[in-house]
C-alpha cells in the first residue's frame, strides 16, 4: 500500500470513529461532523442514530481496506 492510500484509509477510520462518537458524545467536534446535519434539513435527536450507521460503514470499509491490501 502506498503512503497516500494509507493516509486516506487512516483518515476514513478516524472520521468513522468520530461519527460513531457523535451518537453518544456531544462536543463541538462531534456536532460539527454529524452527517445527519449535512443531509437532513430538520435534523434532531431522532436522526442522530444515522451517524452511528454511517460511522460503522465508513470506519469498517477503511479498516477492511487497510487489512486486505498488503503494505
């Protein structure tokens, strides 16, 4: 795996973890990174679980890419 691929996968994993944290933790960082706030016009606490789903998908794919491609 080349350095740019590694960097992108690590950033994807970090963003996925931030999205998962946005489900449980309310800080400035997690509120700014909420994906439901980007796509849903009237987001609320009811739409917060979308961050968990999106975070698991993003982090899972990034980790899968890191583990399946040799360095």
